[in-house]
């Protein structure tokens, strides 16, 4: 498999009063095309921060991040925004669906924001929602869905633009174990039909075990990342 993502000695610090808080230091890893990677560790260790850096929602204090041939540091703010919309999808613990729009409209929205045609947006949204087992929920509003259905809708929305990389931050953390594994089943099904890579930040080792590899983050003072397992 070809290399999709590279992190080279990535460090993130935040100013705290008269000093700097180091969230993590010198993280280096690679993600291959089509690979699922679980980032594990206790709450507060820096998993979400790492995803924010990979997803161009924040910038590293030092080090380099590259997705395919694009080096993040070379992107201007407006270029980063377009690149993020086109190449990266996000799923968070809380689905952040817009309550006044239907399931179909929520999923179609990123494609429309990117300048896509309305008819094609509906077609794409309907197709991916079908793969996620939600064909009978297209006209429903988020409040009419179960927690698992809401999260599957959020996953469909994140993948509507067919991004190369999907980032998931505790996607099953707000679900019961059975529903969480059902969501992962749908991710596996979608993975067989559409090639994409995924980084899942989770403290749930049963969910992590379903990925191709595990990257454990451990902390002592500077929160150095652990080694990739498997």
C-alpha cells in the first residue's frame, strides 16, 4: 500500500501563564492508503489535539505533516480550508447534526458547500446513507433518530466528498457497546465499497482492536507518544 499520511517529529505546546505546556513531543508516524489506525490513551493525553493537527484545524508547534504530496505548512489559510473540505472528513463523539435539516440534507451539505450540484448532492447522499443502512431515514430530522443512527449519519456526511482520510474522535464514546460495534460494522462495510483511510481516537480497546494498527499515546510529563503496535 502507498503511504498516505506522514507525521515527522510533530510537537504541540500551549502557552500557560509564563511557561509552555507540552501536550506531546516528537510524534512520528505513517498511515498507508486504505489503512485504519487507532490512537489510544486516557482522556487528556492529546488524542483530540493530534486529530486537530492532522485535520488542519490547528497547527503544530514544530514538525511536519504531509498528506499525499501536500505539505501542510505550505498551505495558505484559504488553501487549507479548501483542502480540508476536499480531502479530509471529520466525525466527533457528538454528531453535530443540524436539527432543522433532514438526514439527507445534513449529509448533502458538505458537497454543496464545496460547490457541488444539488441533484448530484442528493444522489450521493442517498447512496452513502443506503450503505450505512439509513435508506428509510432520508426525510427524518436528527431528533427522530437513535444515537447510533445519528452517528452513522455523521459518518455519511463526513464521507460525502469522498475524502482520502477520515478522522474520528471517540466516535463510539457516547454509545452503548452494542451500538458502538454496529457503527464499526457499517464502517467496515463502507470500507469495502469505497477506499479510504481512517484514524480513530478512542480509549475503548475493543474498538481499537478492530483497526489494522494501534498507536498508544502515553504520558509522563511531556506526554511522549508510544510505539505503533501490530
